[in-house]
C-alpha cells in the first residue's frame, strides 16, 4: 500500500475502508487515542498494529 508523504493514521484507515470508531491503533509501540489518529503522521519504517472490532457470535 502506498501513502502520500506525511499521511496520517486516518488516511491509512480510509484507504483500508475501516472506520476510525471500530479500530484500536498502536504506532511504534504506543497506543493511540482516537483523537490522535488525524494528527499522527506516518513515516517509512514506522510500525503499526491495528486491531479491528468484528461483530459476530
């Protein structure tokens, strides 16, 4: 996946088609609160862990 330089976490989530409300994001080992998603810029070499909530039973 290719993102523009300085893309934010929300840009990545948009490309994936995932709602900001249904994921938890860890950026370089630090958990982000939802309000940080639009202001956290991604750089080459960053590590992300994204956990998506899935409904079901």
